[in-house]
């Protein structure tokens, strides 16, 4: 039996077929159709945020968010993330400035942000990595003091709340990814979440080639529209999201039962006042205490047909395409974590016996 790091959740075949039936009647396949608009509305309710603009994927959501805010100059961000975060900055002709992360939960180290601010800084782009919540209060204070925009890459935090508020309601904009591997998905998809009504028209034009109406094109936009079949998958998945997250919690609790308090293994610190979505299960291996390195455990699991991931390795500031532009000495904690962290298989119907087996393999001396 092969165990992958993740497995896409799906509604029943019949539920999806039922949902897409009226697409055949309408012959309306994309361009802000009924499914699309219904999903936007349902997500606005579910995520408790005034505006949700759907996009073709999370990466486009991020690119459009940066473009919509008309930013120029430097953006303070983290290298401990998926390629998308850094690429979105670079593809907007902005300069990423890399801030280190904390060892506690791998989010941006808010104590190190201010020293990176220059007269060119326009925004902070932190990532709620693995579903851990950034130091929101401190980041907000810094942003207000220096008049910076805050865009959260919330790709890992669908449905999470902090202090009773939806996580996507923090910052100027939060973006979500609805990729097939995420907690909530639309096969491919994403969303831009925001409060400011002035952004809505811009974002909607930008995701549709900058077209205002039949005769006016105002901006060099892109094509980032979500199609009806993806929106239909989202409508189905949203019906099951609560159960989905509960099942993930059960799997995470099982892992914790085995791996909490093992000398040399570290799990991300959880914060009070957060309702988590249990998106990932990262484990940090301190070889000197635990006895085995991350890479050894990764290989050992692979031998047994269990596929964990060295997520996030390599750091984005060490990618070939950014060679010689950045120094890992600027982000030593992130560099250390990237060499020692492993995300273990996690999905809603991952069986407890399999989790027991995975932990047994990891803990065998
Ligand atoms: C998945 C992901 C994205 C990009 O999302 P896509 O929908 O795959 O384009 C961006 N940032 C992070 C942190 C992600 O994990």
C-alpha cells in the first residue's frame, strides 16, 4: 500500500454530478457564471469577510492582490514558503526582502521586520505557514507605524479563526489557495479576501483582462477567472468542510499522542485563541538529540512506500532562479528549519492504524 503525503478530499460522485447538471442546461461554462457567483457568496458568509473574489488558482490571487494595491519597491516576506509567494512578488516587478522566521512556529519573526524597512518598503507579505498564525498584532502595529500594506498568504489557513475573527479578515488582503491538495479545494482555484469596497472593481477587472465593459479596457490585466466546474466542486466540498476538519484533527491528535514529548522532535507551538484547520503535520528533527536526521527518516519512510515531504526545502531565497541575489546568512533560522523539517502524511481519511505504523517507523531506534 502506498501512502502519499496528502490525498484530495472529494464529494461523492453523485453529489458532484447533481451539482453540475444545470451547467448542461445553461451552456455557461465560465466567466462569472451561476456556480461561480454562488460560491463567492457562500464563501463570504463562511469566511465572514465582505469581499471574496475567486480566481483560477492561489498564485494568481497573490499576483492580482499585489497588482491591485499598485505597489512599487520592496516587500518584506519569508523564504520559508512555497515558490508561489516569492515568485508573485518578483513577477510584479517588486523586490523581495527576506525576513527570518521563528523556531516556535516557523512564521515570520516579527522582531526582525523593522530593521529591514527602508524608504523603498511598500508592504509586508507574511505566510501563515502550515496553518500557524503569524504575529498579527505586531505586524499590524509595524505596518501602521510605517504606512505599509499587509498581504497575508493564507493558503494554509482556510477556515481558521483568531480571537473569534476569521483569519482572512486580518491585513489589507488575504489570499487563499483552493488547490486540490489544500484543506478546502476547487480542483484548482483561489480567492482574494478583503474589506475595502474600492478594491473590488479593480480586482474584478484585473482578473478579466482589465476589461471594464464592451468598449473599455482600463488595465493590463490577466485571465484569472474560475470556471463553473471548479466552482461546482467548491460548492460540494464546502458542504463537508466541518467534518473534513474534524477528521483531520483526529489524525493530528493521533500523531501527537505518539510524537509529543519525544526528545529531539519538535512540533509547531500552537497559539491560544486560534481555531486550527489541521492542514499539515510538520515535525522538526534535531539529529543530535533524536539520533536520526530528517533526511534519514524521509528515506526510511520511503522504503516502506510512505511519502513524507521536505516541505519547505529548499528555501525560496536559494532557488536557482534567485542565485547570488540573497544570502542564507540573512535567514539562518529558516535555513536550519528547511534542513530539519518533514511534513508527514495527513488527510481526512488517513487511518489511525497507518498513523501508528508511520510513528513506529519514525521512532524505531
Ligand atoms: C498552495 C500555495 C500557494 C499557491 O496556490 P496555488 O493554488 O497552487 O496556485 C501559495 N502559497 C502557499 C504558501 C501555498 O501553499
